[in-house]
């Protein structure tokens, strides 16, 4: 198990967040092709994530679906007044997903999902204009979710999953807007926590009220990653301050918010299906990213005060012989309130355009491709809650984001 | 793993990188030089003339990093994007600051200050300066900023004469001696001979500051139009200032260039004068009792003087010395008080919020006047005239400064080719906290990022804010579009 985790961590390294906050909606190629809908779609083991109740509606006895969705996202910042400008150089993100569902009998199916629903990797140039807020951040999470579903009758089923969550976070920022060592290199701190574990759950219900209409409801609980006594490394501290800022440990909590999904799928005929999903992510749980250092740095107060946010998704799939063509669109509203915009998750409202293609090689094997393009507007934003020496120092300017993902996966079913 | 697999996985990576290539680009990216222009200004020959603030002096020294980030150097870098030419500065030899005189260090010109976080005090950086006063530089220098220069020094022949540096008393300035074109030249002449197409003049600071930073020990030279009779800490006569200033501007404009004039900031916006509180003295009950009985005789003497009609009741009130547990006002000497030495009563009182206690006094308050002595500065021994600016002295400074600034503005307003930059107003804003969008600075000593550790001169960041103000003025006044700089990219104070 340990070894598996290591390998998975390697693969899921550096996933750029591209949804609001650090939610990373790339949990399946088939779903992504249809605008990342799936709460009421039951054509692959991806249901383990989207709605475990759907497991009993799968046609096959065994369905194993998995893939990887490389994503490249970047952000740019500039301030017209000061001519300050910076761009991120984010690593390619490689979020993975793996799902398996096995039918026990007509009523009961069980399954396993391994996926990375939260992640973030943002690398600004060291010492850029906002370096007192962030130089680099890397967040990785892996959810391992065994699940079971029970079908009451032809119409209704419920499903439940329990998630074991493991996360890594690394965060570097400058200690202030000016402190530097004797060589003029800005003083900075890196905090790093790995293998922070927590538990979560999800529960879903699926209702096939007619041969053409399916409804789904899914709720995913919030997960709190609590880093305790993890290393904090203070670098480039001037010598007369080194006694005050020795390397130390820190405590911090990071919340992975809960999410509620309401979904509907409508089958026009045997070949064409339209899906509509509504997600509400309970970002209001993300109040701050306070870090308690066990040295004279004390507590770094970083209010976030996100608000709950909605995503509206629409997807369509049309099947022609062994090909399935998919297209989708979604509107992702940012959870960040005005004045709370930080460069660690510099995303604003976006529109996602998706497409997908599957090819059934045989009765058992299907190849899946997906493509996502996110449209962002340029926007003005500020973070007005940075405190230094008793005064508040706002950080404002224009941001522009881009993100493109290209995923591929395989489905095996019998 | 064979080479085929390696090549394939490399190919896959390449494909992915191409497929996912996306850069975040703005519609109007900063740094897009196509929009930049100098308007009606010709920035090809830019000359700056002034004092330490123009030279890039900071942390009580002139050092390389400070010079490289002087406001004229910052301006020149921006000007270069819109037709500006080379910009030569009389660079010192190192980042220590400090000067050598014929190989000898001089305690009057120490190394730059750095902040020792353990003692919470500034101290000179260790090292031996390598900047030799008597190895003059050659060539013309665009930055004609000379630390210590007052208005009348600009037109004083021999102000850069090495012989005058060694004379006693010195008649020349060692900083100018390093790069004066010849012994008998003037700063103005060396500036004018470069035929500036554009100039910035910021002079007059020392005409008030040297009086202010010496605690008002100099003389107010109001009415005296003969600078050769002035002492170094005197307050310059405003009429003398006005006539010299006008002469300097006329000479700088002679080549047909345009220019910018900068006014003189208020001392109440400068941390050197505002950092040490008047009630800097924490006392416990025991000390309060001791001091109260110690001053009982003085207070009784004041009562007698009042009854003898030698002083008013207001003055008696003002001079009475009282202490209580907690923060207490320091005791200071005030020469403006009625002379009661005939009654063996010294001219002392406790400071009020209207007095400005100099930054250099901070380390003195409550300390023994000499080792082992029980006489403590500001407690049972008054702080001296040189430690404090009293309201009367502050009034003199303000009156002179406002007169200087009126002259500067008047000259700028009467000439279409000359713009006026109100740095006094800018530094007043800085004192309240000045936000530049991606950060902010304020005038708090050591932590505000605007002022260097000498408390008078700016940090590189502070100078960059001044540069932006000048650029704004030029952009508006000469219909130019010169890009500003990001103050956050400039350094603040240095720690040990």
C-alpha cells in the first residue's frame, strides 16, 4: 500500500488548480468530455466519484476505468501603475483517476476509486511583486474511496463511499515586502507537510424515473487536513535576526470543502444523451490559511473567507457505432470575494469548453480522450488583508489565467 | 528501457507540451514600449543637480547601491526607454560608504548604517572603505548631486577644491572634490557645461535641514545676504535662496532644455524628527518620588519667580516639572524661557508634543552623562539645545521652508518649460502611509520602508516613489508617456 501511494503521489504531482479555489475537476475522461457532468450518467466506473449510487446501474459485471489528465495552467499579473508584471511558470499537472466497480448481485455493487480532486501548483518568479503573499505553492491530495451501492428497485438506488485522504503541501513566500539578507536576497520561509491524512465520505442517490430520464444527487463531505509540527524552513535571514527566526515547525489546517451535486440526464434515444449537473461547493468553510510557527514569527494570519460557489454544467454524448462523441460546457463561479484575491489560487470566473471521444476497440476495451479549454477574462483584483508592522498593505493589479487539459484513459468491462 | 521507449516517451512529452502550450497574456501588457514616448521633452542629455537626496545618499553614507538607486539614476533608466542617453554618476568604490582622506578613514564619514536586530539599533557596517577623496574622477557627470550642498554652494567656486577639503575649517566638500572638473569650478558650472536638454533640480533641503538636525543650534540668517559669513548649521535667508535659485534655473535652462524643480519637505514628515516621543521616559514610583523631591527646589523657585512677577503664571506652569508612574516627558533645556539664572534657576522645562526630539537623542535619554555618573540625560540633567527642536525653532524652520518653496513654485509657474514637483506633499502622504498598488510605504523609522536608517534620507524604495512622482509630473506636463517603476522591486533598509 505504501509503495502504491508513493507511485500515485509521483503521478499526481503538481496539478494546477483551474476551478475556483484549488478544486481540480478532472475526475474522468468520459465525464470531462461532457463538461464534467456525471451525477446522473451511468456508463462507466467513473460513477464511483460522481455518484456511487450509479454503480448498480452499470451494465457490466466488472468495470475498470482509469486515466490521466495532464493540464497546463498559467497566470499572469500586472499593475499598470507601477509597471510590475509577472507570470507563473507552473509545472504540468498530471491528475489521475482510477475506478473499479464489481456487481455482486442485482441489488449490490461495490467499487473503489482513487483520484485527486484537490490540487494546486503555482510558481511565481521568486521575489516578484507579490512575493510577500506567495512565491510557490504545491498542493497534492489523493482520495482512496471504497464504496458500496444498493438498489431498492428498478428506479432507485443509493451509494456510499468512505475516503481515505492523504495530502502534501509545500508553500514558500517572502517574510515581508522588504526584509532581505546581507546580499539583498529576500528572506523567505518554506513550509512543507507531507503525508497529512484525513477521512471523508460521500453519499449519493440515483433515480431512473423513466427509461429516458435519470436524476442524481450526490454529497461529498469536507475534509480537513491538519498539519502538525511539520518543518518550517527560514531562509536568507540576516544574521542578527537568525536567533529570532530559527528553522522551526508549524501547525496549519487546510480545508477541502464539501460539494453537493444535483444532476439530470435525458436520453433522447439509444445513441444520444444530454446531461445537466449543478455543483455547489461549500467554500465558506475555507476561512483562513493561518500558520502557527513555533518561533518568533508567531502566527501568520491569512484570512481567505471564501464564499460558497456554484458550477453549472451541460454535456452531450452521441454514439455512432464504436465511437462516442462528446461535448460540454460549464460555467465555474469563483469562490473568492472581492478584496480576498490571493496569487496562490488566482482564478476568476471561467467558462470551460470540453470535448471528448471514445473508441471501443472491442467489446471489453474502450479508449477515451478528453480535451478541456478554459476561457478566462482579464480582471482586476486585490488582496487587502496582508498585515506588516501593524499596517495593512493591499496588493492589487490585473490577472489573466489560462488552462488547457488533454486527458486519455482506458475502460475495461466484462 | 530501450532507446525506442525513451524516444517515444520524449515524443509524448513534446506532444503534450505542444498541445497544452498556453501563456497568459494581457491585452495591454506592461512594458509594451510602443506606447512610450517623451512627449515634448528631450531627454537625451539629462542632468540632475542637488544635494545628498539627489546623490542617492542613504543610511548616513554614500554607497554604491544607493547611488545606483538614486532617483536620478532610476529616472535615467526609465528615460532610456524614450530617447534618454547615457547617465554617468560619480560612483564611489564600494558598498560600505565612508570616505578615505589620503588613505585615512575619518570618523565624520563613517560606513553606512545597518540595523542590528539583536540590539534593535543601527550600527555602521564593518569594513574599511575604499573610496578615496583625493583620487578624483574625470569626465562629466550627469548626476551632480553632492551630499551636504546648500543652495549657495551650487555657485561657490572652490567647493570641490581638494585643497579646501583639508583646510581648517574646511572650505570644500569632499564628495564634490572627488569629481569636480577643476579646483575652482562650481557645481552649477559643471552641470551647465553639459548643456542639459533636461534637468532636475532639488536643492535647498540642507538650507533648512542642517539647522534642524543640529537641534537649532545655528543662527537664523534672516536678512544676511552674504553666505560666506554663514556657519554650517545656519538657516539660509529666503531672499538669498530665491535669488540663487533663480540664477541656477536660468543657467540650467540656458541651453534651451526643459526641467523639473522639486521643493523642500517638512521636517514633521521626516522620522529623524518624529521617531522619539516627547514622553520617552518610563518611570516607577520609587524614581518618581526621588525625582519629585529632586525638582522640589526648582519648582519652588518658579513659584517665587512668579510671585516676584519675573515670569507669568503660564510660564510657571510650563516650566514646573512633575513626574508620575508610567511614561513621562523628558526634561529639556529651552533658551527661549525667561532667564532666571539670577535665581539659580536653569532654563529648563519638560518636553511637550510640540517639541521634536532628534533621532540621535534616542540612545541618550535616561543614560548617564558620563560613565558611572548619577546624572541621567533628560531625567535629572536636561537634554541640551542640540538634542531637541523647540516650537520656536520649528517655527523658524517652517517659515524659511515655506518661503523657499514659494520661490521654487513661483519660478516653475512662470516658465512653461519648467514643471514643479511637490515632494513636500508626497512625503506628507508617505507619513500617513502611501500605497502604490502592489505595496505601501510609510515614514515609520526602520519598518516603514520609505526612510533609510539615518532617518532623513530615503531608501531605494523611497527614492523610487519620488521617481514615480517626477515621472507622473513629466507625463502630465510634457504630454509624455514614460513608464513608472515598481517600488516593491527596490530595496529598503539592510539588517546586520
